[in-house]
């Protein structure tokens, strides 16, 4: 079993995710590409002590990048949009 801190890579905080936090009580995370929805749910509930009601995951493809004459791609990654129970908040995200 993967440790919960290895499943959640980083929070994604943008203008769009900030609006979603306020209106829909959803939080967005960059997660391990091998993690499934059950592992993500358990990790969030264990780390932040909240109740998760819904999770949507998206596989993000790496963007093409170029350095001089060499072409390549950024790594692929996975994004998880997590909806919490009404009344639950993650204090680390609050500004």
C-alpha cells in the first residue's frame, strides 16, 4: 500500500480552483499517476480529517517543449478534483 503523502503530490491553486473552493466546496490536487480514486479518497480523509463525497480524475498529457534543436515533452501527470461534504473545509487552502 502506498503512503498517503506519496499519493498527494501537490495542491493546485489557481484562480479557477479558488472559485470552485468557494462555490462548490471542491479542491484540486496533483496526484500520483498510478493512484486510483479509492486511494486518493483514503489519503485525503486521513491527512486532512474530512469526508470526501466525490472524486473526478483527469490524466493530463505533457506539453511539447523544445530546447535548441532538441524536441521533447514534459511528463504526464494526473489531476484529482475532490468534492467534500457540506461544512467540511481544508484549512491549508484558506487564504
